[in-house]
């Protein structure tokens, strides 16, 4: 998305609202997923912000991350100026069912596993951080990090196993690679399912990037 095309596509507030039908083979609670143009730009800003500062992700990209990041910020600034009274209520956690992820769509560490880890000597706040990050709950992740939660936690038992930082970094790279491949293609020749799954990959990669960005900013341990 560049600024010239954005100006053409979005002329009044009603144009900000986007609805994406759910493909038949995708398990989702509703028949549509609804975003605004602000939401899409928020995801683009989050993922490309991470890539501009991450050499490993830069090597995956077929684009100049700094250029795409700059374009996303320009588009965001234009919409904010054009619609100063529009308030997007976008929260990553609301869309966690979009993630094609074994860990996603639930609290991975259930009550039984949670209590088992407490008995092993793990701190409650650290275990809570795992569930908050997996569910992409930004507000809770920030609160837990500010209060000393350790993102380097590595949990292992017969019930639930996860190394949080490894999970986030691997998930970000995997979904960004898929998203990058679809970006390189000609969208005019893609069927709708390809376009929809590019949205899924963008959401998953961007929401994961956001968790890592929050850890970089708020980790006090």
C-alpha cells in the first residue's frame, strides 16, 4: 500500500472499513473478519519496524524494509490527518483465532499445568506472561513485564512445553517468510484464498513482532 493508491481508495470514512470473507477451509467463529485501514497499517508498522532493526529478518525479505516502513508511516499519518476523530479500537488479542498456530487460540498453559509449574518452583508472573504473549494480549504483557516477569522463561513438563523467546522468534520468522512470498507474487493472479492467507500471515507475524517489541521496551528483569 502506497500513499497515492491510499488516497484513491479511501475518500471518506466508510472506505476505512474492510471485511474479509472466511474461506471454507478455515476454522473461524464468524463468516467475516473485519478490520479497518488503520488496523492493517498498524500491523504493517509493527512488522516492518522489527525488520528494519533485525538483520536475520532483513535477509529473508525481498524488499528494502526501511522503505516499506516509511511508506506505512506516511499512510498512517495521512489517514490520521484526514480522519482526526476516528478512533481505531484494534487489539491483537481480539483476533487470535486467525493464528495458524498449535499454541494459539487459547491459554496454552491451562490451570492444571499452571499449578504443576508453581509446584516446580516457577513464578506465577512468569507463567502468566507466557499465556499473555501467546494470546497476543498487549496490555497484559506490558503490565507483567513492568512488574518483573521474565520473558526468558523455559517451561517443560509432560503437559505443556514452551521456551517463550524461541517460540516468538521462530513464529515471527516463519510467518514473515510466508507473508514475504505472497507479497512477491502478482496479487492480480492470486485467488482470494491466497489474499486471505497473506492477511493471516501478516497478522501472525505482526502480532508476534509486537510481543518482541514490547519485551525490548518493557523488560526490566
